[in-house]
C-alpha cells in the first residue's frame, strides 16, 4: 500500500493537470456559491417586489373606493344640499297657506294687510338667518360690484355717480353677490 500511496502522490505532484483539476473544482465551488448567493438575492427581490406590488394594489383599491365615496357625497350634496333651507322655508309656506284660508271670508282689508305683513316679515327673517343680505343702495355711491345701472338721470340734486333710486333689490350671501341691485344713477347735467 505504501508503494501505491507514494505512486499516487508522485503523480499528483508531477502531473501538471492535476493542479488544474483542483483549481477547477475550487472555481466550481466559488461559482456555485455565487449562484446560490444570486438565487438568495433574487428570492429576496421577488419577495420585496411581491410585497410592494400588493401594497400598490391595496392602495389603488383604497383610492378607487375613496374616489367613489367622494363622487357619492358630491351627488348627495347636490341632490339634498337645500334640505335644511327648504325645511326652514316650509314654515313660511305653512303660514302662507293659513293666511290664504283666513282671508277667504274676510272683508276687512286691514286684517289682510296685517296677515300679509306677518308672513312677509317671517320670510325675510328666515332668509336672513340663512345668510341672505340685502345690498344697500339708498344714498350710496354706485359700485359695479354690487349695483347694475339701468338708468342714468342728469340732475344737479345729487353728486354724479350717486344712486338716486333702487329699481330692484339686490342680494348677497357673505361676499358673494346673488343678484345685483338694479339702480338709477345720477349723471352730470
């Protein structure tokens, strides 16, 4: 056995191809390690991709649901937005109905006038509570943001650009003009 052992050792040291064989197996092992490492990294990237993709899909679904809810809320707001306003105006409508029934058999004009004034004042109060404001015109200087001049009257009694008469009331809510006042404006003679 010792002869065989010595002979094998000799062949290994004397054979130049044996060293290459040992290097090839080392290279193969290194290559296998690199491939294993790449596979592990690839698996990690796949897991991370799947995780991010799932998050994206959930986020897209959540956003779609949010968009649908917002559209539904806008639709409901447009459809039922005047609900509170109408509830307050129903009380005024009830009083108009009561007044109409009450004046059917009345011959006294003063009582009709009082009933009319009562309902008219209630209507104005209700609209004021809802935020409706009357645009002031009496003795005011003409302002094109709030007034619409439909007439100009040459006069020396008023300064030029002063409102002489209001032909139709204007209304606003906050800073927004709902309807401009139609006015007659003083002009130079």
